[in-house]
């Protein structure tokens, strides 16, 4: 595989300074103080997480409507200036960088819940609505939206990266929980990808094509989302295991027995230590599964009992229940804050985002080999995982002043992806490609599928203005 | 809306006779007696269901491998001759017609189950494997594949039309149950759309793009499918209602209460009569829900009890259980044979395939208005529906010798689609577009989304050889 230096896009040229100046002038006239050009604002709107370099756009527009987004895209298209959409800035693979400059469109002010159809278990939201905001809005109606990446991300961004999180094992990913989208395409046209019916066989699935396209085909300006009733009963618990392998084996058995578990999250020893420190928990520092069950009272009791038996057979236990909602929330908040917790293990370092996902039958083997690799590489690298889906994250903590460490981490990351691909897995289960995973796509898909993706990109965006330099960068 | 005459494609020209002759000559040399040119065989491989006219290809090749499919497509591409894939011939919208001639590729001999990964709950099959064949193959391992359109369709065809059926309310459609595909594209390249991992955020979703593309973007040559454990307990039953509206109201309440019902099927009075006649059942001739619950013993009992309460509140009942597997199978076989049963209501007629799907909150209203329309139109037209998804089928039985009847049925069908679209529904919940529903796509999506679909078609198939004249026909 190629080195991290090759993540650069094939687009070699920025637009001319004159083109950028023309666009900024026109947008300034239209948007007034909703256009910003200060370096601080521009840097905030480029990539800010993990190890990738910050590559700011030339200006930021704060959009308030689909019409605003359309106006910016149309103006940029005229001058072939890039457009980079921005939600909350929590993506992990350089999705927000502007390697060729251009205009960042901040969608955070488009944060209205437009419609809730409780009877149909769906709602329509603007792209800047965050998952927590939506769930607070819905709570009184007994409804919730299940997809929960670690960050309180925007729903538009979550659709763009095909995000998932801890609940995906039961509720699926964004792919499964978006009914329809409105998007502005590179030609300035506004498309509605589907009706609100629960299923349809009417033509090509534009909804799923835009989900995971990371702003390279269109900019999402509203989303129709599937909702779920808040379960009658929820029970969470933690279960320690003698080894990560034993925890993975218990996970595999749980899935294979068809227990409809809502969450099943692995934390290795080091990750438990990080959560204890950061989130003031008192967990024993050994490999751990955090689990949750949703259903009726009777159903949840039945699921929990079965899981307890499986855990015991794998050498795990004792199982501890967090029965009070506040304890349960504390537990899951700690899991969601894990991204921040790890840095306390080695202050001043940065983390490489890894995100492989393998068929569940290969999970224990993949994690175990990875642990050996970590030990051999001398890296400090906690492991957590949405293991019910076969997805896990290793977070090597790297002193970015130390080239040898960077090299070691890159080597580790490449081997991890090779290992996952050899096991019929993927280089990214939920973070997306952005800039960081581009170099792995050909090994994952082969040249013909990658060329088919490029054909779609060319068809939708012939001048390569939509978030260029990401996924399948065009020359 | 336009009349049925306008379903013709924009492609005006057949390939030259010389081009077709060259292709047939070359394919005959390669495939020997696996190439057929008799009219009888060609007509069998074109559209044979419902009212659309049969438009045969110029020849049929019986493929046995991905390489065979690739050879045919490559040869046809060279001479710009159309290619029409064929599974079991059970599609309903003229998907198999060859309005511009060309080569039909019969995939029925590609009927091997290639791999079963019981631990991962998935399998890999060739496109000619049918759903019943697969489920017989899997039964000993305690696994099943849930998607069940009425016919014993091929899984390749089911993917191509984004099929669903009675179980979709719980298990989703083909969109949700295919992990990956192998397909031959118009350029002769073979693409693998995804790895076997349960989820991925790696680039554009080629899997979902091909699902529902009806052979217009590529020909599926293998599928990786999600499997499910056969539930510990299954219970089915029938519940009569005083009106179709009452049955729809009970369905809405069931979905809104979050009961994970596995099947909930509406039959109106006329449909019950048809099933009684055709399948020798003894059901009371009144509107009816056929339901099924999957889960553990305790869970199924709990679900059934809750459903019974809801049915009673809507004025339905008494609820009768089919506890013995043979009674249960007889019930569902009758439901699946409904397509054939209706013709007994009026022998010698043909049926127009209708397939609208609306948000569940609008279901009772949509069905009730449709019943009024049927009465006013003087049509004989039973209604059945996968009502848990808001999807229902009306089958007007038409004497095709009587132009006034045909006109009345066309008018009914157009009003039905307009009604569904006005309620945020779709013109086709599960049958696909084919030739029959093309005229409704612009009203459903608007011109910008339709143009985006055309851009995809052009990008994948610039010479318009892949099942031309379907979905978004190109000029």
C-alpha cells in the first residue's frame, strides 16, 4: 500500500486568484457579515481532528436556507471554485479540508426540526440539527433517533459520512435510517431523492447514493429520518472479561444467537483506564463489554439473562447492571467521550483514526492479531469497538514531533487495514474516506468499482467543485 | 399525467440488422445450443405477465457463469446491441421486454449457492437461485432469507427490482438484505460492490445503486445476502374486520405501538373470496388481516396478545390462530398464490399491476378513497396489501378485447398513482418501474432528480445497451 503522503488529490490546480476573488466579492455582497474570511474562522472550518494537516478554505459562508446553499454553489460553479460543506466539524478523515481552497458552507444555522410525523415514525430536519438536539426535541413524544456517533454531530454530516455508532448493531446505520434527502447538486439544481413512503422501487436510489458521498456529489439541505418509539424498558450493564478475545467471542455468540442487543461495545484495559480517569468511573481495569437491551420489560429481562449466560460461558462476569437512568447515561456518556479520554493517557499527543470493520466471525482473530501488532510496535494504543458490527477503533497516541513514531503509526495503520481487507473487511466502518482513507479504496474495491465511482463523480460534478480531493479525487 | 401509450422509450432506433446478425453469429459460435433464436423461446423470455405487450429479443443466451455474461455484454457493446437479463420471468412491469431487440441473457442456470457463512449470518449465491430454493438449502442450518415476493422469483431479479413482500415490515426489502453484489457493467468490466463486513463508509454505495436498477446499469452475477436465524417461535393468524378501513386502522396502531410484527397483510372481501376459491380455504368473506409474529415463545405470546387488543379496539375479531405449521404454510401459500387466484374471479381477463405505497398515516384514507373509485368505475378489482409498509395492490380484471374497459382501468390506475403521490407516496412500492411506471417518475421525483438518474445511466451505459427503454430511457 502507498504511504500517507499519497492521500493528496489528483486535482493539481487551485482556481485562479481572480476566480476566488470574484466569488468572494459576489458572496460578500449577498451575504454581508454571513461571509467570513479571517484565518481563524477559516481554520476552524477546516480539518481540526487528529493528525491531518489543516487546509482552510478561502472564505466561509453561514447558510440559513436551501436557497443560500444553492446561491453559493451556483456562484462557485460559474467560476469553478470548490465548495466544502461544514456541519459540526467532528469528522475524522479530513473531510472538511479545502486542499484547493474555495468556499466552506457552514450549515450549523440550518438547525430547525421542520416536521415530526409521529404517526409515521419519521421527521424532516435541516442538516445542522445535531443528534442530541433532535432527541431532546422528540423526547416528549416518546420517540428517538438511534444513530449516535461519539460526537454530537450534525445529521447532515452524519448522512454525508454514512455514520453509525453504538446503536447500529440493532438499528442500522444512516443508510438504514434516512428515508429521503433534499440536496443541492453541482449544477445548482435542487433534488428531492424520495417520497415519505416507507419503501419504494421507483428508479435509482439517489438517497443511498448521496449518503456516504461526503459532499462530493451534493450538499444535503434537509433529511427525512426514520424514528423509533422509546423502548418501554432499557437496561444497561458492564461485563468484564479475562481477555479481549474472550469479550469478542461472547459478542460473536450473542449475534449468532440472534439476541436483538441494542448496544455491545468493547473497551480494552487501556480504554477502561482512560474512561475511569476522564469520566470518573470506577470500573475494574480489564477488558469490558458495555451492553444495552431495549424492549418490553419481559423481553429485556429475557435478553439480559441469555446474554449473561453467554458471557459466563466465555469466562466473563460478573455482570453489573446500571439500573438507574443516571448511571446508565453516565456510562454511555463515558463511552461517547472516549475520543477525548484517550488523550489523557498521553497528553500532548495526536491520534490516528482507525476504523476497520470485519465479518463478525473474524473479529476475535482480527483484534487479537492487532493487539500483538501494537505490542510489537511499541505503540500506546487503546482499542474500543462497536463489536456487534465487527467494527473497532485503535487510537495510537503519537508525538507528532517524533518522525519515527509517526512512521510506526503509519505502518501500524496500513497493516491494520491490510489485515481487515484480507478478512473480507473494510478500511472504514463508519468514519468515511475523506482524505485519510483514499489510498485504501483501490485495494478494497479493485479498479473497476473505483472507476465506476469516478464515473458517478464525473457525471454529477464534471468540473470537480464539490468537496474536491476526497473519496475518488478526479484529475 | 400521460396516457399509457407514452411508456415507449426515447430510444428510437433498433440496432441495424447487420449488427444483430454479427452478434448472433459470434455468440452462436461461442455458446452453441446455449443460444436460442426460436420465436417461442424468445417470447417466453420477454414480458409474459399482465397487460403489457410481449416484445421479444432477437436471441436468448443461457449463461452459466459471470464470464459468460461478460462475453455476451462485451460482444453486444461492440455492436451497440441491447442486452436484457432474465431470471424467472415473474416481473410485472415489462422489465423483460426488448423493445429494441437485442440479446436476452437467461440466468436461471446460474443457480448455485456458492458460500454459506452461518457464523456471519450471510451467504453468497448466483443470481438464478430462487428464494424458495435458498430457503430449502438453508433450513438445516436454522437460517432463512426473509424477502418473499409472491412469485418464487430469482434473487438476482429480486435485487434488480428492489423487491420486498410480506416480511418487509419487519426485515426490510432487498435494499436492506443485500450486503454486496458482483455485476457486469456495460463496458464489460466486473465490479464487486462491497466487502462482506456488516457495514462500511468506504465511498459511494454501488450496492444500493445497482439494487433497483433493473438491469439498466449492470447485470448481477452474484449476491451476498444477509440471513436470519429461523425464529424460535412463529405464530400466524387471521383476523376479520368490519371494513377495510378498520383493518387499516388496526395496522397503523400496530406499527405505531412498535410491535415488531413479521407480517401484516390486508385482503379485502373480494380477495378473500378469490383465495377461498383458488386455495380451498374457508375464510369468512369479509376484510381480513393475515398476521405473523416471530420471536421467542414468550415474546411471540406477548406480541400476539397486544395485537389482539388493538384489533379488538378497531372492531376486528375474533382472531383465529393457525398453530400447526401446515395450516400456517397453507395460509401463506394462499397469500402468495393470490396473483393467480384473482383471475378465477373473472376468467379470460388480464390484470393491471398497481403497487402504490403511502406513509402509514395515510393508508386508511388512501385505501378508502380507492375503494370509492373502484365502485364508481364499475371495475372488478380486489385489493391486497403489505399494509404494515403502507403498500397495497389493486388488481382490476380487464377484458382486453374491450377498449372501454382498458380505458377505465388506465384512468383508475392514473388516479391511484396521483392519489398516492398527493399523500407523499410512491407509484411503486416493490414491483419496479420497468416500462409500466416510467410515465409517473417525473411527477414522483421532479425533473432535477430524474435528470440526475439519467446522468447516472449515461455515465454507466453511454450507448444505452443495458435493458434500454426501462426506468429512465435515454434518447
